[in-house]
């Protein structure tokens, strides 16, 4: 159940509606861990309507990485720079 929730949330951005945090992954995990896994998908059906797609990057992070620090437009670039570990 949790893996399915993460998969659904994977393409959503970390923020929405003017920098509100997307807490979807944490809420889904808390629901599953507390025995409410059956309620995750119905909750996601409603919650995900608020979310935005994962933002597009500007360009690769390179030697100018310090200029990219704190720039919310660069979240996709940082995500690509630090890919998930297997």
C-alpha cells in the first residue's frame, strides 16, 4: 500500500499554492503505520487534486552550484544532481 502511494505521489512537486509543503508521502506513511492503509487511496484521491506536477529544471547543477542554492526553481535540478540510491 505504501509503495503504491509513493508511486502516485512521485510525479508531484514538493510544494503547491505558493510554497505550501506537500506532506502527502508523510501522511500516507503515517496512515499505513497506524493501521489505516485502507484509507490511503481515498485520501490521496482528494489530496492530489491540490498538488502541482513536479517542476521542470532550468539546467544541470555544475560548477556554479552555489548560485543555485535556495533557488526554488532549481528543485528538479538538485533532484537530478542527487539521484535516489538503489
